[in-house]
């Protein structure tokens, strides 16, 4: 029986690349977003679902629908992102709803994924991070706040779930990500297809050598 991959926050870059790669590997693929995906999901045979990951009921319905339609996911990626930059005195507290909602969504998706995987006895839950997941640069306090939170969630879940045969991984990308099918403008951009391979490599790791975190960057950038 084919493995099942579910990508929550399936945008036209990393989300689309991982969906395409998983489909090429023979996996049944489901993608979820708040609106219609901005790329052709039908070309790879992926099932598309509408889901606001910040809402508990919608996340539960998503996982119920995917399990019914194609099976309990073997691989789940939480990929949504948000931007809110500015000085501490200039950021409108009302605008924090989006980044804090993403952090809540990471927990809800991980919780729903873990329930199905623990019942089956296997699975992989991955989170997309960035440089703001591991360092707090100036003018990005709101972004670092939720990115650090997702990294902490991943680390805690790895310690809880690895002994139960559920692999948890956090991948932070120190670069801009080139659009699916586009050529990068220079070595400062990371190719989404190559990033997707790094994510899938975590899913394929033997459990005797599981990694909970992977930092990746173009060769010109390095990792601090």
C-alpha cells in the first residue's frame, strides 16, 4: 500500500516541490491551504483540501477526510509562514494574530498527525523553519517569536514521540526559496526542489540515526 503524504501550507515553492517529489516516489499526496493552491495539483494527482490550520475543527476535519480518502498520513509537513517586521514600538498588537495563529496551527496539526501515527505505530511529522527559528534578528521580534515556538514544539515532540516510533523533524532554511520551476537569480537562493529532497531524506532516515533538526543553506551562505 502506498505511503500517504499530507502537506499543510502547500504554497507554490517548497510545498509544491515536496508534493511533486512525494508523488514521483509513488506516494499518495494530499495538500491543504486556506484558499485554492496557486499551482496545478491535478498534474501530480494530489488531492487538495481547504483548511485554516489555526482552527481546531478544520484541522480535525482535514485529517478525517484525508484518512477516509487516501489513508492515514505517513508523512505530514507543516509549512505555513507569515511576515511581520518592524520595531517593537511600531508593531500593532492586533497584527500578532497571524504569527501566533501559525504557532497554534503547528500544534493542532502535530496533535492530529500524532494521534493517527501513534495508533498505527509509525510516521513522520516535519516543520519548516528559517534563520529566525534559531536567532532573533533586529526588527523581526514577532517572526522570531513564533518561529522559535515552532522549533521548541518540534524539539519537545521529538523527545516525546521518537521512543514511540514517530519521527519529528524541524528544517530551517537560511536563504530565499526560488519558485517552483524557476531558475534562481544567484547562489543566494535555495532551489525548492532540492530543499524538498532534504525534507524527504528525514522521512527516509533509519530510526537508528534519526535527526530532529536539519539546517540547510546555499554554499555561499553557510550556517552560523
